[in-house]
C-alpha cells in the first residue's frame, strides 16, 4: 500500500511539471559552522524541499588500478547503517514519501533528497539523509553483489562499438589522467571494502562539502538543515585539485570491430567551467553542432549527404579542461567520406566562425531555452548545485541572457582558436575498414 505521504508527494510532483520558476531567483550563500559551503533559494510555491550535498569525490579521484571506486563508494551510501540494512532504509523512505538518490560525475559525487516540507516528513527524511552521508557501513555482501553486477555490465559494454568508442576516446584525449580512466573488470575486482571506507573518510568530509537547498523553508531553517546534514561528517581538509590536464598530440585511432556501423569521435580537452571563454564557446558550438537540425554539421553530414542519422558537437566543461567532442555513427563503407566532411566543416568554422544570421539564431535559442531549464524545483536545484560546486557568481542565472547576447563573431572565432586546436585533435573510429 502506498503511504498517505507518498500519495501527497506524487500529486505535488505532477504540479511541479507545470509550475513555472522565474529565472534569476535570489541565491543566498554562507559557510556552515561545520565548514561546508551552503547555497539556498527560498521558494514557498510548493510544500517541497529539495536538497543536494556534493563532495570532491568524482571519478577523477579514483586511485591507480581501482577505477570505479568513487562510483561504488557513492552508489552504496544507502546500502546499510549501524541500525538499518538497505531494505529498511528503502522502507523508511517509502513511509516518509521521500526520494533519496546518489549522483556521480568526473568531478563530484553526492546525494540528493526530495521531501515534503511538513515537519514530520521533512525531519525524518533529513535525519535519514544525514545518517547515510556520515555513517554508511558498506556491508561486504552488498559490495560483492554490486561488484558482480558492475563486472557483468562492463563485460557486456565491452562488446558494443558505441561503448568501446567512448572508452577509447576518453583514454586517448586524457592519456594517463583520471578524466580518461574507465572501470574495467580488473579494476572493479581489485576494490575491497576497506577501499570504500578510506575513500569515504577522505572525500566525504565537511571541508569538501557543498550543500544546495531550494524549497519551502526559511533562511533560519536552511542554516539549521545545512549544519544538521554536515555536523557528523569528519572535518577533513580541503583536497587539492586533480593533476593538470596535458593536451594530446593529434592522431587517428582505428579500432577493429565487426559492426556494420562505424562510430566516430573527434575532439580534445578544451574547457574549464570557470573559463572566461565559456559563453563564446557555448554560442559558437550551437552553430557548429549543438543546435540540432540547424547546426552546420547536421546540415552538411545528414541533410546534404545522408551520411548519418545524427551528428553533434558538444562542450562538457569541468573543474579542469573538459572535452570538446564531435560524434556520429555512419555506415562503415562511407566512414572515410563522412569524416572528411566533418573535418572540412570544423576547419571552415574555426577559420570563419558563425555568420551574422547563425550568431543571432544561436543567441535567441540559448536565451529562450533558459526558462525550460528552470521550470521546476528539480531543474533549478541542478543549476544551483552547479553554481555552488564550481563557485560561479550568485548572479549567474540573472547574467546568462546578457552574457550570451553580448557574444560577437570575433569572440567566437578567437575562443575556438584558443580551445580547439587541430594539432591536438584526436579521432577515434571503431568498426573501421
């Protein structure tokens, strides 16, 4: 049977879909007594509280030979507490009508909670979140089960050309760096329970915690909640950034595979999240390959020549230089011609930048699309957490339209020249003739 609290939450989630959130909400920021950084948006439109706590605990921090440790440490946070096993934790969440989920990327890992803001449900959910953050027991039996599941998934993925291409591309553009490592059967097999315990103690500390809150609470309540969630964490020390990223030499890597479709990736490390060229690259990439059917790559590769159903380019800024990537899938017999067109489109764009018409369209779509990225508390929390973790200006959401609209063609061309350099572009083709 579904609890009354859960029914209420499901009803409210449906309302969230249509509840518009104005761009540019007021973001408040402070440092908790525990040492954690806190970011808060007060919103009483719905009786819901969303909380995210992030740490410097992403996959880039995996130790040599144990890729996957950060993911297992995060994924098993709710696998057991001193007085609760994973089934009891799940049952408690159902009773409270709350949702608790882990998250992990290259830079950060954390835990996200959604709960009703009414006192009983909220307090119960926050107590559980605090316990999961500070006191996971990492039961050996659960760890072995999850290791087996991960190994099976890796073995299956290593047969697929898309997975092989993505893994090889990351390794080639980030040689010897944590950003380029992916889990393997051997690396998962090498991880023991003690590794999770040590990783958690080092990375899940108050000094490395960032708390983001949005919802139906006051500033005073937010201060108390942030302290409540981080007080039991080890104080810790601020972790140093990962090693610097070294740019690869340009190369073409061909990987044999019997697939009828070739998988092609072209790119290099390119963009830090705090780089001043962020907006120029964002606007320019929309024209190059980020704008769907209006992008140059889509027009030249798909619409004019029919070489691929989909072709794209994207930038994934990180704490250090995140990737610029062009990707497509095409018949292996025409992979060479498709790649030639991709390189020609990229070379022309690097030389000339967007046209005035393309620049105008890119700006309009990016600015108009901002509202859709902020139309629910959940989406707003994702933006708030990114602002918090990467220490972006508190006025970031307010500034976004003006920053985008201020970009010039000259700035786009100059930014791409600084960040996308042919002498460092790596091309990986899986299922190549």
